[in-house]
């Protein structure tokens, strides 16, 4: 939770290095590792955008389960003042085509050959794999909404977080600090989902020439071995996809894409 306001911090990333396992806090700031030994001591690393990272020993939480994170004011989003005479244009960044399940990117509850494994088949904890696509930008932009197309869904409830990265060099490097972009998908729903963000004041600086839209499954409830799948477009060299290898932390590109995009308003003067 926030050390000053004592408000919960949703969707913070919690990682244990040995054994290597990762999960995310809920929208109420809670988390658990159900398959670990309660009596053993583990080092937890907590990472939340806009806050200083923190490490804590798990045994310390037995007496006080609250973890306080300090706000890092140096990385807070910049404020932008748009001139009244600025020219505006509505654009999309990312992949707007629905694609086909012949090529898909999936978060699954068990190892599934050819798909992105997300939940460890032995521990059932999140493996932390991230997947996303690259997109070119067109100058200073305000994010109005984000969109994702779910082709198949076995989960009663799935929460997918979208994180934007500066990918000016051609691959995701540094995360962009912005308000949470979180899709909550229930009852095995499929199709297009839209998240309105006009009031969140999320801006992409003109120095950011490319962005990466990264999807992370932070919570899933439903049948064991279930998946949630995004249909793919193959080949695709315009909005190339990539996955993050949990063991190495490296992003691996692939010449296909999947339906995920932003609607933005760009400014010029």
C-alpha cells in the first residue's frame, strides 16, 4: 500500500527469485503464493510503477502483512499544456485486425505447445510472461481508449493489464508511467473490448517514436487448464509481436501480430 495515503496499490508485481515465481496484487492490493512453504523464508521483490522498488523477507509478513511502498516523484507523468490553435487528429496505434485462430497468442493454465505458457503447471502461480506488439507513434499523443480482441476464453473471470513501454529503439525498454489500463472480462466473454481513458490524461511524448503495448494476465479464475486467446495475424511486419521470457527477462520478436491497439488524439502546431 501507499506509505503516505495507506491506499492499496493494485496490480503491483511481486517476484520471488528462488524458486522463481511471480504474481500480481489484486485491485485491493492483496496477493498470495499458495504453493510455497509457509514456514520458509523467501525474499519478495515488489515492483509498482511510480513507486520505489522494495524487497522484504516473507517471514516479516507473519506479524505485519502490510507492505508500504514510497512514491517515486521523479518518475511521475509529465504535465502537458496544449496550445489552443493546435491541430488535432484521431489515430490508432497498434493492430486493429481481428486475425485468425490458426495463429494465436494465449495465456494458459498449463503448458500448451505453441502457445504462451503463463501459469506454471506445477505451482499454478503466474510465470510472469508478458506479450505485446510494437507500434509507431505520430508525435505528442493523448490516449483516448485501448482495445483488445479476445477470440477464445475459458475463464469465468480474467483481468488483463496493458502496460505501455518506450520502444523507440525497436524493442520494449522502459515502462511509461500511466494510469492503470485494466480489462476485467467475465463469464467467458469473447469479442472486442474497449477501455475508455479520456479522463486519465495519459500522454505519449513526441520523443517516443515507437511504443510497445504489453498485455499481462494478472488474474484468472476458472477451469484448470483453461486459456484465453488472442487471434493472430501471420505474417505481420508492421506491428510485430513479442513475448518476454520469464527466465531471461529478454523480449523475443516474432513476425506475427494480434488485435490490440490504442485510439489516440495527436497534436501539431
